[in-house]
């Protein structure tokens, strides 16, 4: 069974986040991983485009009960009709979770991934989360590039 990597990020993203997501999608496809994402625009569309351009498989877990607004780079789209509760499905589907950028929805996915506990959680850019002592939250692996993000998952030698 192929490795599945959940990639989370905002619908509205910066050019840098878009470039990082596109490159990450390419790298994941080159390694034979299935990309799981939210299936809409922004980081989700960029990672999907990168993976599809490199011959990969992309599964979009949609919040709506239909495919309206889904990005055109998805191999498979799954309309759930459960709104943001779909974030749990995205996170639970990955052998690792990589978060690019930050938004409230992305933060919820990061929190769900940390609560899940058994999959590596990698953050590339986005909001800095600190504990009550002002220290970075333990357990989140911080990447400096898409290549570094893959390395931090520990899924490939």
C-alpha cells in the first residue's frame, strides 16, 4: 500500500506558500506517495497541481456535499458534506501531516494532527505556536523547505 501524506494549508496563500506546496506535491509524487488534501484553492490546489504534474495521485476531501469549487488537479474528490469536520478525515488519512502556511482552518488541522499523536507533524512556514512558557510547542517538526519537510517525516531514507 502506498504512503499517504496529508498536506494542509489555507485557501488564500502567499506566492511563497504556493511555490512550496507545488514543489512538495512534485516531491511526494516522485516518491510514489498519495497526496491527501482539502481539495479546494490555495495551498491545496498548488500541492495537487505539483503532484499531478509529476504523475501522482491526489485525493481531495471536500467539505461540501458536492464537487463545486474543487480544484481541477484532483485525481479523486470525496464530497463529505460535513464542513470543517472533514479536517479530521484529512489528518487521519495521512501517514504524516505537512502543514504549509497558516489560517484558522490550517491551525485546526495542525491541532488535530498533534492530538492524533502517532503520525509525524511537519510545519513549513505559518504561525509559530508556543506553549504557556513561551517555548515552541513540542512535537511539531519545523521545516525550512519542501525537501526538508519530506526529510522530517521520516518516511523515506
